[in-house]
C-alpha cells in the first residue's frame, strides 16, 4: 500500500495475517489426532530389531482408532535396576493395527533385554513383549570390522 510515496509493508502484513486467521480453525481441525473410542478390548504387541538402526520395530493390535502408549525399559544386569529408555504415542488405525519404530538409545549394550509395554487408555488390557539387543547390521562385514588392528 502506498501513502505519500512510502510503502507500508507492516500494515499489509497485518491485514494478510488477520485475513488468514479466519482459516486457522479449519486447518487445525484437519490436522488433529483421530478421535479415540472407548472400547474394552484385547491388545497384542510384537517387537523385532529395526535392521540398520539402533531401534526396534513395534507392531500390534488395539481397539480401532485408540491411542496407544509404547514404553521401553532395559534390563542390563540382575544387579542394576531397570532403566527407562523411550516412549512413543501412536494411534491404532481403523482396523486396530499400530506400528512404531522406537530408538533404543542409550541401550547399546549387546545382550541386554528390552521390555516393551503397549497400553491404551481406551482398553482395559495392555501387552508386553521382550527382545534382546543385537547388532544393527547382522551379517554385514566391512573391511574395518575384518581388521582387528583397526
């Protein structure tokens, strides 16, 4: 907008911001989380190493569209207490399936046990599974691994 030879960019930016704010509720409504349902049902969980990463793949079933909390704990030794590793909040899809790839850091100790618990506020049940920390790339041999003096 020009006024007496000067450009008023701030005024125009304010006008555009006010005009676009009318669309904000509609945009926010399309990006919200799925509406959870209150259904009592069983849950299952399966864990497997994520190849090529210090992570595990967690899959399972829960009530359809239910929020699911996936929590990881590690057991390093019988002499040490369990350690909290990570947490992921996911949603089951319309068929009741969920998947998450969850990093296991700081547990890079080969042979330690990771316990995965999946629970939902919409279900009365939870599910637990365990896995053992292994190499992120089993079977891969690179020259640096073959040379013990490297």
